[in-house]
C-alpha cells in the first residue's frame, strides 16, 4: 500500500470521526436512579443537558438520599454516553479508537 493510499485512508477516517463526533453532540442519552425517580440526560459528548426529579423523591429530611440519586443518575447517563461513543468510534477505527482517539480528536 502506497503512501498516497495511506494518506487518503487517514483523511477518510478523520472525516468519518468528525461526522460521528458531530452526531454524538446531537444525540441524547438518558440515565436514571431510584427506579426512575431521578433522570439525567447527557449528550453523546458527555455534556449534561438536564436532570429531572420526581417530586416524590424530594424529602426535606433526607436530602443526602436525593443527592446520591442525582449523582447515580448522572453517572448512569455518562456511562451510557461513553459506551455509545466507543461503539461508534470502533466502527471507524476498527477497534483502535483508544490508541488513535487522542491523535484524531477523540477523548
């Protein structure tokens, strides 16, 4: 394989990764805790968009529990978002995303 082919393939991979990153920025992923009483929504780029709390989860005498539920819901959403990003990037990089991601604009 010649150098020109390698450069062309690298450019195509970069373009595809840029497209996927833009797609991830628009994709919303949800996480929840407490049986769904706390929900967090993040983008595929791990940006928190919103937190929804069912009023039944609000107990002024147990704020610690609510805080724990919020953290758990956000972490659940972020985990889902990271898995989604890894799946999409692996399709482009052939599973090399961890090694190439930093070089080509990944995390």
